[in-house]
């Protein structure tokens, strides 16, 4: 269970993330706002009651809902339709369900998925007036391929692992250098770096975007690995150690 809980720390903005093999894992205590849960009895499933993370998969990319964000979704934020929900997992799928394109935890079948104007749809989309953000994309080669945030960042801050509370802002020269290093990292996926973590607790870092939203990720400094699955650089470690 610890492995699944750690995987949930991948997104950012208190974003829940799931492993490719199990998208029904429980909620991290430090991320109360990220998951919308439903206890659903399914007699055909051996595990019975399932707590789903609010996820969506289209075009071979898995997304998680940003329930904690305060940005209201307006019609003028929606672009072209990029997908449609074809299967609702809540009440229908077991916890070992392998997500396919068109699957969603809670969205109803037929729900359209739109571009989020201003962002690449590989990063963020809108469905049912909720913003969804990438948590897994096997096509991505770098963090920059995952997160369409270059030129959209206004700052970074350090947060508590235990409750997500604010600790401090990073100095501008530090966050800019850190961000350049972070976006250039090779994306290998969380399964690849998981064994490096052991029992270490992560630091939380928020990347603040110009639209008022933020992207949160974990940094395990002893192992020097970061969410959503990359080996951090020595320069990144040097910067963060100044704030710990």
C-alpha cells in the first residue's frame, strides 16, 4: 500500500496519481483535496468496495482532476473536442482494471473532453467543467514533454510533506535555475525510480503558474528523485538543500 500512496504524490497541485496497474488506490494524508472518492459495492469484484481516484484516459494519456484549484472553468477556456468518455469505471470496473482510452472514474459515458486553451492538451484538458492534468504519458521523453509550463511560471515554493502547509518561497534566481534543470530531466516514469526511495519522505514543491494555478510534485532528496518519475540533477539538489 505504501507504494500506491507514494505514486499518488505525482501530480502536483496536490494531484493524485496512480500506478498503471491500479487506479483505485487510497488517498495520501497530505493530499486531502485531490481525490474524489466513492465507495461502490460491486459483487463481481473480489475487492468489493473501491475508492476511485478521479482519473481520465484519452489519446494514451492519463489525467487526474484538479479539484483543489480555485480556477472557475468558463466556456471561453475550452477549445476543440479531443476525446469522449466511453466507459465509467465507478460501479463497473474492479480495482485491477487496466485503463484504456475513453475510460474515466466518474465522468459519464458520452462526456466530451476539450482542449484547455493556452495549454497543450497533452498537459491539461477540460471535462464536465473540471480541469484534468497529466499524470502519465508514456510518449514523453522529458519533464518538459509532460508539463507545458515553459514561459508560464511566476514562482516556486516549498511545502510541508505532512500537511502541505507553506514553508517558504524560493528566490527568483533559484527557482528559475531549478526549473530549467527540472524540465530538462529525462522522464523515466515513477515505477523506474520507486525502488530508490525506500522509506524516505519527500519534500513538496509548488510551481506557480501565471493563470493562478499551481503544479505540485514530490522531491526525495536522499534518493535525489522527483515526481512524476525522474532522476534529479545535482544542481537541483544543491538549490533545495539551501531551504531545508
